[in-house]
């Protein structure tokens, strides 16, 4: 898949105000500063589509983007950012979980993990909650340019092993760098497959 059209649509805190759920949707989620907005820009090939900042906590709302006019991509606020107040954190968390559990056209979540670190408890907890609720997700390891390939693959292996202590199967998994544009083709190919399957399912439902 190549992204030929990418446009910001709307930001809000309320799932009822999101665009009509009439197209397949994917969402990008993960700890603050992990590189969600940067990844969206890299995939969409548009530098300033999503707002990026070196200060964690930049994205604070549910942001919808229309991609190739036939799907939505969503940039979400990060979790696990210590510097915001407890009440702010809990309202983000409520907003994110409402979105995840209620958005009917959400095909999959891309959960971003910083490839520089060994497995972080916050990420594992979040994944376990997704698994318990049966939410489909894939993992994207980010910032692979910041460490050697050996260190990155070591952290990925540790992460997989940690997940296998809880789950029998591993989700799809990608390694990316928004700076080096690494992993772009693989992630876009996967998104294209998701979209094709979602559209097929929609057509089948319409026939029933
Ligand atoms: N070296 C490197 N830096 C990156 C990469 N991706 C993001 N960054 C940097 O990491 C910082 C955070 O990036 P964002 O894309 O804003 O992260 P985010 O996950 O959207 O953060 P919040 O919106 O605050 O939750 C910025 O300074 C980016 O330039 C990457 O692949 N490589
Ligand atoms: Mg962001």
C-alpha cells in the first residue's frame, strides 16, 4: 500500500464525536514519547500530519486522520507519563479505554514499544489487559535507529519471552525507525491486508 492521500479530520475526547464509523480504522497507542505521532507521519509520508514533540504528553486527544479516503488512522495520547497529574492520567485512561472498547470500526490497535528498553511493566500490563478483553493488537517496536541491531533484537526477544509467560501466542510484531524509515513497507503491507479483510467482512455482512 502507498499513502496517496492523508488528511487530519478531527480531535476530541469523546468517542461520540469521532467520525462516523463507516470505514476500517486502526489506532496507534503506547507510552508517552514512544513515537506514535512520528510513526504516523513516517507511514503517511507527511512530515507535519501528526504533532510531534520531544516533551512527553504532546498528544492529548483522540485524533482522526483520513488515509487514502478509505480508512481512518487514529493517534492517541500516551499512557504511563509520570509528569501529568493523577486526575489527568485517569481521565486519559478512561478516554482511551472507552475508545478501544466502544469504537465499532476499530480493526486493530498498534501498540508501540520503545526498542531501547528491556520489557517495561506498564507495557506488559497494558497488553495483558488488551488480551483479557480480546482486543486485537499488533506490536511495533520504535526508535530502532537509536541502538545497535543486536541490542534491539535482544530487547525484542526479551519482550517476546516475557509475553510467552502469560500468553500462548504472540501478536504480529514489527521493528521500526521513523528517522530511518525502517519497517515502513512491512507495516503498510499489514495495514493494507487488514483493510482488505475488513472491507470483505463488511460486504459479507451486507449480503446476510
Ligand atoms: N531517533 C528517533 N527518534 C524518534 C523516533 N520516533 C520518534 N522520535 C522522537 O521521539 C520524540 C517523541 O515523538 P512523538 O512522535 O511525539 O511521540 P508520541 O508517542 O506521539 O508522544 P506523545 O504524543 O507525547 O504521547 C520526538 O522527539 C521524536 O522526534 C525514531 O524512530 N527515532
Ligand atoms: Mg503523540
